[in-house]
């Protein structure tokens, strides 16, 4: 049976917002993560989507993560997502300039009976703190901090990760601005610069996932 050359592939226009929303909400957030996300909204802190949290859990389990660095604690939703997938002895090191958000994160972790030996909540400038962490000692570095520092965070992540470790950059589609070449806001420009560095890196095998406001996942190959 012949097929007309004018026949249109029904998927060639890409997924519509309904499908993307369906995918992002497909794995429902557990109650503790949902509560932490609601607290983030109340605090004016970054609030991750259900799809983003599910992806963090899946990635942590995929590499049997024992040591995770998180740039941007918020109120604990991402930390809880990592704990759900990490090795049972895994330790989360989480950095944020907002101490009140870390208070809420600690409360969320304690409510889930996560032993205090399994997390370090460090207040302060992430770039200052990251300089004190050991080279090649981490399985995952999750970047969810100041967009204007994303390029520096990527450099630090490559230093901190072991071979086979994973860098995860959150919100790389930042409010639909990054994909718009006419948008020249500072955040959009810096994120584009960081993504270009990922593409040019000879040590990363990467993919972008359209969950939340976009996740860039890169595996350090050497």
C-alpha cells in the first residue's frame, strides 16, 4: 500500500501542553514531598514539580547514590526525593543562602525519621562552600541555585563528581525564556552559556528532559 508524500506524521508538531502536563504529573508525589512543596510555595522558595521529584528519585536509584551535593535546599522536597532513591547509607550535602528554608527542610527530614548523620545542611554562598568539598567524591551534584551562577556551578560539579557521576541542572528552560533566542535577560543568557558548555564538554554525556522547567542531566564519563 502506497503512502502519500503529503501524509503528516501526527507527532511531528511535538507534544502539546496537556501531554507535557500529563507526563510531569504521571508519578504522583508522596505526601512528604507534597507537603515540602506546599511549604516552599508559602515561603516563596523554589517548588519542584512532581515529575522533577520523581526524576531525581529515579536517577539517584540508578546510580545507587551514596553522596549527593545539592545547590539550593529550598524547603526539602528535592532532598526527600533524593533520599527516596539513595543508598540507605547515603549522605546529602545541601547548601543554601536562605537559612529559614533550611530550617523547614530539616523539619521535613526529621518528620520522615531520616537520621541527622545522613544530611548536612550548610548555610552560605554555594560557591564558597563548594570550594571546601572534595574532588571526585560525589555521585550526584544537583544544581537548583542562582541562575546567574550556573556556569560556575557546572565547573564545580565536574570537579566534585566521580567518573560515572551525574550533574543535574534544574530549570534549564527557565520560564520559557531560554528557548526564545530573542530573550536577552541575564538568566536566560547565562543558562544558554552553561548549556553550550555542556555540549562542548568532552567529559559529559547529556540529555535534556522536559519535566518541570527542564532538567539537564549529564554523566561524567571520565
